[in-house]
């Protein structure tokens, strides 16, 4: 977070411009003066906010190195609806590789050294869809206090079993007519599974975070964490089957820091 002196110095031209024009504009009609003051005040507030909340970005790519693991086949024959929707069986989402062995479903986040810990929960509702008798996304991060909505568009029975340790564990039935279920996890809790007891292959992973500085890789392995306050942090890349990787990064205001991770099969 920039210091007060930094903000004042950066905004000195704006402050001078506003003061000068306020003096000169006293000769204008009052209704024009009022409009000009409102516009100048808006410009000033934008200038302050752009510096007061300056930060950097952390970007990178996650790859898999070594022999490609066998992708487990998920047999959905037990539920004809699931089998028909997918036109057969599907592969497990545990290890998802893209071109050049980029790795999807990796959760990358700032693990420690944040000096601020009172980030407000976003008003945007996080969504987990059970379409096709699979959870999508397979790995998700939300903030404590953020609403999470589970969808059931399949026309078959699902149940949402969140196997929390810190937040209250719950197991909610979603018959074919129940299309939505909304839950709020109020306490930070890192990575717990969410399962469907009706369809044992269905599993997702959720992290409830105290801050917004996290991302999940898509199959191209890429991630981006935006608006990170300037500072030095420990960053971790987590995968459900592979060991986690950590690194130390230093972020400065306005910077784009690139860091890549490479996973391999645990020995």
C-alpha cells in the first residue's frame, strides 16, 4: 500500500489544478460552478483511488514433467441419465493435461506474509455446476462469506456433500426438481473435498480463502493473480494428486511478475 506522502506527491498537479480553477471559477454563474466542482471532485477521487489501491500481478504457467500418467476411466453405467448425457464413459478430472503437458486444475495462491487480512467477500456468487454428472469447476477458490451456488441441470438425483473440517459439514439432497442450492462458507479453510454420494466418481475441491489472491489453471496451465499489494510473499501451487510447489516472490506496484511451476509424479 503506497504511503500517504506518495499519494500526495503523485496527486500534487491534480490538487493544484483543482485549487486554481476553484479560484478562477468564482466569477462564473453558480449553477455552472457547481457542475464544474462536481466534475473536478470526481477526477480527484479517481486519481486518489488509482494510486491508493495500486498493485502488481503474478502470472505464470504450470507444466507436468515425466511420463504421462494413465487417465482413469469413469464408468457411469450405474446411472442411465449420466451415461446418456456423456454419450458413454468419461475420463477422470484428477490430472488434466493440455498441449505440451501443461497442467490444469492447479490452485495457485499467496500462502503467507500478507499484512492485510480484512478483505471483504465479493458480492458475486460463485457457481459450481453438476452438469453431466461432474462438478465444474473441479477446483475452485472462494472467499469466506461469499455465496456459493450449486446447480443441478441433469434431471437426475445429486447430493452435495461438503466434507469440511472447520466450516460445518453438510450433506444436501438435490433431486431432479431441485435446480439450485446456495451455501455460504463463513470461515477460511484450505482444500476440502465436495462429493456426491449418489455418484461416487463426482468430486470437486474447494478452498475458502481469507483474501482474493488466488487462481486456478485451465488446461493450458496459465494463471494470473491481479492487484497484489506490493511486498514479498510465499506463493504455493497446489494439486490434488501431486505434491505442492512453493516459491518466494516480490511484487511491486504496476509490475507483472512471471513465475512458472513444474510438477512431476511423486516418488
